[in-house]
């Protein structure tokens, strides 16, 4: 197919056109141009960096090929997507070049005006100034006439190494919280420069985190049958039990090494605030107005979840609270961060 041959031929220079208007000096003012936009603010090593490639003043663009230059020692391409209907060729990455190509399918008019052509996701793998530059762009219209352009669109990404962990990936929303807590010694990494944000948090570890972050003191409560004397969480669980923050099951077990669910994380948090006389009275908000899975919340946890939502400490995601899901380290860090920064 003629279009397919055009689209797979020269995808090597397209990745740098999203921030500065491109095009040659001789190009007419109304010719298509390109910009690169970095969506990730102040990325650190280990984070994902999102970049948009946008076309401007497009005229009947049915298919296109973009060639991008980048520094493979600093950035690693993870994903290239477009919302334009049609078929995308898998990105071709060779040395410091990325070739991207996409075409509509069937008899239809091409795109006009301004359009996001690609959204790219990179992993920042080293610190320093990483530059992206769009080079050759090939456009094909709906009657299969092609045009070649040379873009000079560039953008620079400053990747810093001051953040203590290199593995946030898609958890950049928790970066501020993790950095804040790490600096204060409230959270630690799982290894050198590794935080493991997706790793589940155990029930005992969340209690330890709560007690340490909020500086909660208590007496010696009854020991759970499944908590051995001298274990690192023994003293914290004992103090938490004396304050009514934790309870045992019918067999006097706490299951300290089991993963803490989101509803139990919120229940433990609310009980800790209550022990400190910092838990406001609930306003009686109906969670069903904002979340689609409120029927999944256990009866014992409903009041705690409601109060934390009212306090702005819990937002949920994807229109749900997800009460039975396991709490990960990033989520726990975010809640503790909000606790410490709530006026």
C-alpha cells in the first residue's frame, strides 16, 4: 500500500517538535509547524517524562511521519500513542533517533488546524539536560500527495538527581510527599535509591508509620498472640492498642504481616486522629454522591472513610474509594503527608 510505504520509510528525526515552532526559514507563514511540550515538571531520575508533539496549521493531513532526535543515555522511550483514528507503526528507535508514523484508514479527509500528533512517555534514566529535537516530517494528504518538511522544533528537559529515589515511574503524583517524608526520616527506601512505590504496605508497618509520623505515645497494651516480644513493631502495636487504635480478631491476632487494605488504612488513620483529639465530627456526607463503590466499604470502616474524605485527606480515584484494594507505599506516603500538612 502506497501510504504504508511512505509511513514506514523515515521515522528517525521526529521526537523534538513540541515546544518551539518548527519549519524552515523559507517556509511560508501558513505552512504546517510543530511544537514539543514537556508535561512533567522537574522530572527526577527514575520518573516518567511525558512529551506532546503537536502540529499547527495542518491542512488535510491524512498520514504523517515524524523523526525525532534524543539522548538515549538520559531518556528511554516507553510508549508512543495518538488519539487520531487509524493505524500507527510501532516506533523505530535506533541510537539517538526515533521514527514515528501514523495514518488514517479508509476514505476520509485528513486533519486541519491544530492537532496533538503524538504523546510520548519516556523514562528518565540519568540526570542532566536532555534535549529533544524534531527533524524531518513527512505529511501525506487524503489524495496521497506527500510533502517533506525540515523542522527545527526543540525542547530541553532538565533531569535532576536530588530526589533520593530512582524508581517512581508512574507514581510521580506522590513525589512531593515521598521527598518530604524521606527528608524527615519518616519513610525509608527499600534499597539504595529505591522506594518501591507499588509495594504493598503491611498492617504493622502502617501502624508504625502512623505512630512515628504523628509522634503518638501510649502505654503498654495487651500483646497480640501473633506478635512476638521484641519484634520491630511490637512496641508501636502495644501502644496503639492501649489507645484503641488497633484491635485483635476473635483469636487475639492482628495479622501484622498481612497487607493493609485501603479501608483499614483509613480506619487506622481516623482512630489515630481520634486518640489525639484531632478528628472532627463527621458532617454526614453521602459518599455515594461522589464514589461508585461505597457499598463495598465495610460497616466498621464507613464512618472513618467518610470523615477522611470530608477532611480532604482521601480523594479516591477512577470514581471509586476501592476499599478492599491493598494500600501501596506511595498511597500510604501521600496520606501521611496530607495528615502532617493539614491545618
